[in-house]
C-alpha cells in the first residue's frame, strides 16, 4: 500500500469517528446558546506556591549533597552534615529548639547509615568481621551555628543548640578531659553581636546564646574545609538590617540567603536597624553574581531564602526585578514631591500584591511601602502657602510706642 493510500485511509477513519460521536448541546443546529456553559474570568487570587509544614512541625528537605534545609521552625535553617560534624545556618525560634534538635539528629543518623562501610567481600577466612557487625559510629556533634541576623526567629534556638554541640580546642590545657571541649561556636557579624548584647528593648539574652565569634570585614571564611567543602560568610550591609550575612557552601553550591529574600512576601526592611531597599537590591545582585545557572537561569546554584521555598537564579532575578520596579516608582514620586500618603494612594505595588502583599500580620504591604519611602529619603512635605493669595494691604502697621 502506498503512502498516499495510507493517508487517505487514515482520513476516512477520522471522519468516520467524528460522525459516530454524538453532538454536544452547543453543536446541535437547533440548540440555544447556554450562558451556564461559558467560562467567566475570576478575580486575582493568591495561591500558595508551596504547602507549609503543619504548625509546630519541622520539615526536612534534602537540598544537595550533604546540605539540608529545615522548614517550620521560624526562619529556614540550613544544615551541613558530614564526617566533620554539623554546621547550621540560623537556629529558629526558641520554642522550636527541641524539634529542631530532633530533626538535626535524625539527619545525622540517616547520613551515618547511608555512609556505612561496605563489607570487604574478599580475603582470608580469618579476616576481621568488624565491618559485618553493623557497628556505626555515634553521630558527630553540632560544631558551628551561623546567625544571618539578630531577629528572634533566627537566634532563638542559639542557647540550646550551642549547649548540645561541641567546639574542639587545640589542647587540654587544664589537664581535665571535661575541659577539652565547650559548646558549639556561634558565628555572626559584629552588628548582630552588638544588638543581641545590648538587648534594644528586648529581654536580656543569655550568655550562651550570644555569638562566640564575630567578624567585622566584608567576608569571613572557615579556616579549613568542613564536611568536604569551603564555607564563606558575606556581609550584606544595609539590607534587611545592618548585620545581615549570607552563607555560601562552595562545594555543593548552595547559598543561605537569610532575610534577604522571602518567596511569599516583600522583604522585611528594618529601618530602625539600618535596613534599606537599596541594600536589599545590592544583596540580591551579589547573590546573582555568585550563582551559576545550569541552563537559562534554571538549576545550577540553589538558594535557601529566610522564609519560603527553595529557589534558583531565575527566582532571585524575578524578585530583584520586582523590587527594582517598585523602588523606581516610589523614587519617581518622591522626586515629584509626593507625600507618603500620596505614594500609598498611588498603589505602586498593586501588580505584585497578589503574590507578595499582605493586609494583616507583622509585615504588611503598607509597612513595606513606608520602609521603601523612608530609606529613599522621602519626607513629609508640608503644605506650601498659596502663592495666588494677595497680601492684605488694608491693615495698618501698628504705631511705634511713645517714650515715656
């Protein structure tokens, strides 16, 4: 059979199938048009991009290699597990410390089981059978906790996590084996240490919850490989606050962003603690400069924001562009002399509010616009006197007082 014949046979079969199918009500020639069958457009609604873990529960998400993310403890927590121990980025809220510690211990146990040495499978009959006894080493302790900011949802668990870990010193100078280790080291920028030590209107922070090591330069790096990779901290000045850090796991190519980004809301800009919209944008650009996409901004370097889901370069670039557009709109209105109330009334973030805005909660769209306005130099403009009003010339100047 020729190709043309096959094509004709196929066309006849399709036509026969179409004839055999019943006509819908809308297709019948005697049918009346139905209004119920038409699809009406709906209003914009905010759909959650990810399903959050149940309240009071901690969700574990493998990110890449030996790096994991914990969700539901306040801020997102990044955990590195390996032969050298555990390094954590942020500690979550204080009331979630027990569940965070349980999640970390679970990740440790699972990592140890997956990396059990395999039986040799060869050798003499008298070879050692230790490898066949399924004797596993105890999980390595928490050695480092990094705070990306001084917010309670980032540092609340510091005390309990520190006391559950160990810092290995260079020698046992006291002669007592109990003095050879202390709790886990807590790393942060010096502005975080200063704000936590001063309290700033909050309850006094216990000594074990304060950072044990602080850096004051542009970046800080661990002096040695940890779990097979280099780890660097970069200071993000004047972003969410003046003490923000991002953490780059160079081997697994994962970046913990802290509160530089939140996938479900506008970024929190704490103006009282030195936060600015331009600092947030500079931080996002820094993250994009550090990242390498696998293909057209997708994949490649993975980022864990302070709140929300896992993201890549495309998500960060979209978030950066959105904030840039809103920043430019507010800046243009400020140059035109608009007041804060007028900027709010202009609805400069209206096309993004369905995804990032909120009318309730601790950080609303109004709070965000106010922070942007203030950090761009906007001030309340007092009403100017009416220039068209003519001065009153009918009033006479008071007579000079006579000397006695």
